[in-house]
């Protein structure tokens, strides 16, 4: 059974512009925002690889550990911590 780190339930304290990369991990996010519509391919905190569809300006509470360049068409991706 996978154990997840407990995350605070309050608002994010930092927002970082992300450059998608196919092999580099990022620290686990609290949320992801896409400033342009399209897809974002991620690895979630459970280790699943998922392609998510985003609307322009949409923010989702997703705990991602990688945001891939391949299969990601969104631009202006922001990670919230």
C-alpha cells in the first residue's frame, strides 16, 4: 500500500512557472494551472502517468511529480506549492 505525505489544506504559498521535461521530476505540487487550453501529461503522486485536458485558465488540485514535454500541448503551466 502506498502512503502519501500529508499536505496542508490551506492555499498555496508559491507559484512557479514550469518548463515541461520528459525525465526531470518536480517537487509534488498542490495544484496545476494552465494558462492556455490543451493537454498536460503528468506522473501523479501514486506513480500513474495521466494525460489531463485543461481549459485556458483552469486550475486543478493535482499532486504531480513530473510534467512531461511529450504529449503536453498547454503553455504557461504553473505549479502551485
